[in-house]
C-alpha cells in the first residue's frame, strides 16, 4: 500500500472522514473472476473422467440418451474451496509495521495490533464445514441415499461451526417480537435450542436447493440469485464514500433507510462488528457466484453436465456459514422464500403421507417437447390424514387430484414448485420453466428486501440491523 493511502481504524459507532481502502475485497473479486474462468475450463476438460468412473446419467427430459457427466459439482466445490484457502493471506496478514509490533487487517480498513486468532478460527471452521459438506454430497451421489435419510446429513457438516461458536461463548439470545414481549421480555436466551436452530438452518439451506432440482440450470441459478441477494444486502452495510436514502416511508415505514457515506459507514453506522460480519459474508459469496456462473455456462439448457448432490450441499452450506457466522440468519431465510414454499409443499411426500417417487421432475412429452405436471399414484387407499392434506392442497390450487366417485384419491401431481408453475401457467418448454424459476427467485428476493427493510418495524422496534 502506498504512503499516500489512508489507514482507517473503525471503532464501534464511529467512523473516519476518509473512505477506508478495500484491497482484500478487490482480491476477492479477482479470485471470483478466476473461479469463473477456471470452472468454465475445467468442467468440460474433466467431464470424460466422470463418465469413465461411471458417474454419468441420462437426461430424463430429452429424447436422446447420450450419457452426461454427473456429480460435476465436485469440480465447482473444489475450485470454490481452493479459492477461499488462497484468500487467507489477504484477509489475515500484516499490513504495516508500527515499531516492533505488526498490525493486522481483520476486515477492510479495520486494523488491530494482534493477530486475529478468533477470526481465523471462524474462517477455518467455515472451510472445514464446506469440506465436510463436499465429501457428504459426493458420497450421496455415489450411494444414492434415500430422501428421508439424507435430510439430517448436513447436520454433520455444521458441527465445526457449532463447536467454534460454543468455544467462543457465542451469543444465544434472540430479540423477541413486540407482540410476545409481555410473555418473554425483550430478549430471550434459547441456550441449547439456539444450537439446534443453527444445525437445522444448515440442514434446510442444503436440502431446500436439492429438493427444488431436476431441470437444466435449476440448482446453479437458485444459488446465484440467492448469493447475489446476500451480496447486495452485504454491500448496504459497507462504508462507501457516497451515500443515498431509500424512501421506505412510501411503503409505510417510519423512517428512510440510509445507505453508504463514510459518516454513517453504510447501514452499519460505524459499527466495526457489523462491517466485519458483512465483509466475511462477501468473502464467501463472491467466489460462490463465480464458480456457479461458470458451471451454469455448461449446465444451461441443453445441459452438458449435471451437478449432482455435491453442488447443492456445498452451496447450501455456504449460505448456512454466512447466515450463522455473520448473524443474519433471519434475513437469509427471507431469500429462501421459494425454497420454503417448495419444502412445505413437499412435506407430505417427504414424510410418507403421499407416495414419493425417486424423481419428481415434470413429465416430458417427446412429441411436443413440452413439460407437464408429473403425477404420483396411490397403490393402496390413502389414509384420512393424507386425504385431508391433499384436499387442502388441491383446494389451494397447488395440486391436481384424480379421484373415484366415492372420493378415494387415485393419483396426485407431485408436490413441487415446478408442478405448481406448470399447473398455473400451463405446459412449457424446459428452458422457459428454468427462466420462470429464476423470475420467481428474483421476485422472492424483492419481497425479502421489502419485508426486511420496509415491514420489520411492525414486529421489531428500535435499531433493526
């Protein structure tokens, strides 16, 4: 760094007049571009290796039966984790000498006079969780684990995160919504339940993308939109030199949201802790976008490679890592609105109330190349509970039922978001269905931002950062 550069030391709720430098963030952007190019090159170069290892499959929504490399998400996960490892010296390295004591940058422009052991332990535990998720995802691809058995698997990958969080006496308090404060007070200590919540978050974020899969480009596009939403949310908390206001009072909010400007240090308002958290998130999300874009280049319709469960596991765990370590898990869940809807809709099949076939992808018509809602048949008379649940879902227009005159249900469309879109919008081509899914994901993120920054005052008062 040149002599004319300005070193800024952030203190809680105080910021300097000068804009802090962001060299590590620029390095992260550069590594993300490298990850994009590396993935674009490595996926086709190593595709034949997967076929030779019998990691191949046939596209069920195509007329041809050409073998396609499967579990190629392993390449993306490997590149992603390698980039995060190579980034360590830039995030945790001495930036200058002050006498005989080295100064270290923990996050952008935040300078301390001791090596940040705790921050490094958090970073390394996150890497370890991603490595375990990659291994478990690849094992899932090899052994083809049943849905009801694979759901709790991501809890294993979250153990390093939880252990480091516990070792540092991590906060287990939550802010109680206004309507419940008369019962629980303003803060509630969940204790062990908070660790259960974090493990369930990693399970949901990993499996929710995996459940909403099966058409070309669906897994990678979901991950990209969610990651870009998280990045946009993170950028709002950085101390940019130029500030502006979001007129949320037009939506009924009591005040406008100020973003940017060194005086206010973004929405962090000079808080070192908030800036650190969201820069940590950026360092994990930027490379993820790079490798997912590179993979989507080959996975877009017509797909030349399949991601397998490995890509779903590592992307889901990456989201869990930033949600837990950067402490914005509620905001993260808002970006998963389509996945939450799909998961809730899928529960009757996932938990045995409705027959669940191995593949719940839409039905392909080889004559027209259009996709139609696929159906699941009952081999025996459904229980009263199953009938009640399906009647409610069918009444809401989320499923189509085929029944006998006496009301006995014979078959039902598979309970997925894809089939809901095909029921409501009519048959469509696979590429158009993927584009529709992306549009739904983007609309979900827009709703998430409106709820997070426009309507949160209805249930939380004061500073809602």
